[in-house]
């Protein structure tokens, strides 16, 4: 049995608050330094989801370390060869291909190769 650490309503509230903070003129620029909004299509539902995540960028590569991966499902959309993703970077939507990997210790990383402009 998987232990749910955070309830869905609490996570939804936190994600909504972070998304709003990203739009605040002065504070938003600080939040956007290491937080990005990602959008993707669910592998089962076919619905589009948008959520904030922390990231690191190195050129045209974005790396997301998924914290508490067993309590989250979104990253599973990018297993087995990956899937398309859209990121809101610097006020611009950028597309790319995301691939999720899990190492021997259970850590999950989603690596995104951005498409050319």
C-alpha cells in the first residue's frame, strides 16, 4: 500500500498559490528563477494538466528532480521513451520532449530536451 503524504486538496491549493505567485510582478521573478509551469497530456485521460515544478536548466536541457515520487503520478507520463511537454519559461511557452528515469535508490528525474525556436 502506498502511503499518501499529502492530500490532493492540499497539493492543489499549494500548486495554485505557487502559480499565482509566479504572476506577481516583483515576487514572481524570484519564484520563476527555479520554478516553471509544465503542461502535458495525461497518458490515460488524454486531458491536459498544468503544474508548477522546481527545475534546473543547462542550455536546452531542463532537469526536474521529482520530490516524493511515490506520492505523485505526473512524472509517469514520461516513462518508456517519454512524451511531449510544454514549459512556460521566461513568459514564453517552449515545447520539448520529456523522459522520466528512476535510479536504483528510487530517485526520479525528468529530463527535458527543448525543441529549437
